């Protein structure tokens, strides 16, 4: 099981409606269906991935996450999942916004281009890095919009998205709950997994008021300051 799949399984509540964008062969959807009894649907661009999902007995449609999310009705799902795929999208800002239109919450994982191994590869060798989170060479990688942890948090702020939980993932190690706004995490986190919702919406009833990955609490929103008269 992929390390991020194990953590996503913890986040999704039983019997939820789930949309998995870029579901590939349906491994995550099958896991959620078996372990959490979710009402799941996949969106996959490759015919091979669609065929693999159908062979597993999963509900899937062939489509492009960049364009076809626009055709889904608002609030059709409890969770929209985008696992290690956002950096492959042509319009990541639009896609991230659409996730929180079609679903109450979004589960998004992204490789962190600010990780110390990436920085060291650029500094010491002057070449594009190849790491556990970024294993492909520059000329064959599907990634076209890489970002740092700090970049992603800034995009969430610009879109008025709330970070309900965040964890750092590294190959072969347990997930580590983090505050993604801490500068040190932009060096330490190889991959980050986020649970997101709209700031304008109350937290879903099933979501407790703490980081779901552990005891590390995310910073609370500041109360608006009274205006001077």
C-alpha cells in the first residue's frame, strides 16, 4: 500500500461519497470501498486506467481533471481526492478551487520542491533533482507545476481554503503531523498531505477541532480586529 493511501484511509469517514481524480488503476478507490464502504467514483484520463478500474468493479469515467471537473454538480461529494496529481495539472489553481466546489472537503498530496534533498541537488550538482517523491528525470516527468510547501499554503490562502489537517510523508516512515506554515517544514517535508475545506464554511460535524494526524494543532484563525472610529 502506498504510504499516502494509508493516511487517506484514516481521513475519510465511513459511507462517505468520494471522488478520486486521477485514480489510475483504482487501487485507492478499491481500498476505501473495502475498508470504509464509501460510495466512490473515479475520474481517470488514461484508457488503461479506466479499464483497470472497471475490472475491479469500480465506478469510473474517462476524463481530464483540468477540464471535466467543471461538469460535476456542486456539493456532489463529501471528499474530492487528488493524490500526487496536482503538479501534473495545467491549471492547478482552477483544479484546487473546483475540488472544494464539488466536495465539502478535499484531500490533496503534493511533493515538496523545497525539501532539503531538492535544494542540495540544485546547489551541489546544478541539476534537476531525483528523489523518492520526484523519481523521474526532468525530460520524462509528468510534473509541470512543481511547488514548495510554502507555495501551496500561499495558494490555499489566496483561494480562501482552510487547512484542517496536514502531515509530512517520507518513504518508509510513518506520517508526521505538521504545521505547514512553519518555515522548517518547507525544508523537512518530502511530500505533504492536506485535508482542506472552505474558510467560509463551518467544519463538517465529523471533523474534530484538531489535527487529524496527531496532537499537533494548526494555528487558529485570528478574530477580526475592531475598526477604529
